[in-house]
C-alpha cells in the first residue's frame, strides 16, 4: 500500500469482504481513505496483491456494526458496514467497535479534498506470512504424465501446461 504525504494508518487487520464475493485480505483505515487489498494465490508464481477498494473518506458517510444473532463465546467477529456514495460495503473483522472508533476519529480530522495533489510515499506494511502451500501436481495433456507445477514443463515430453 502506498501512503500519501501526511497520511497515516490508523488501524489495519485481516478482513473478509462480503461485498466482493467473500474475498479475504487486509483492510486499512487511514486518516484519508479506506483500502482493502486481497492476495490471490497463483499456480505457477506467487500470488498477486490486488487493491479491491480504495475509497477517500469524504465518500464514506457512516460506519456501523451488525452483530450476528448467534454469539460464540470468546469470538468478537462481526460485520462492519460502511455507508458510501455507491451503497453499502460489508466486512467481517475482529473487534469492529475499534474500527468504528477509528473511523469516527478519522472523520473528525481534516483530510485533503479529493482534488488535491498528493505526493505518494512508500511504506512497509507487515503482512502475515502465507500458509505453507502443498505441492500441486499437473497432468500433461499430451503424454498424461503427472509432474510438479514448479517445473513449468513436462519432464517427459517437454510440453508446457
């Protein structure tokens, strides 16, 4: 994630977007915007990170928490709903009340208007390590031999998948 000059991350954490077909990723709330990034796994190469939501806070009007009817003890994971100019965006996050407090704090602060020019600043974000993946085997469509996907070519006939 690239931060703009004067922008700071207020809170971040793992989230599941219910608006984007239950995609899991990282949700960031800064003093200027709301950002959701998801990492999609790759077959032959490591997964790529996609920014699925990058919304200035002046386009987000409200945040509220929807608690599930069935409560599980010691689990504080609920829906966090943001009201935007395009509709509602739902996320499942841990400790949604904390997110709501940070959102209220960010809305109280003055943020630059969306037409202001900002200088990007690169910031290192700690992303939790991905779970170790198991080896995936492919079957060659020509000679029907199975081989490890990291090889890229069939060891028997040399065909690519």
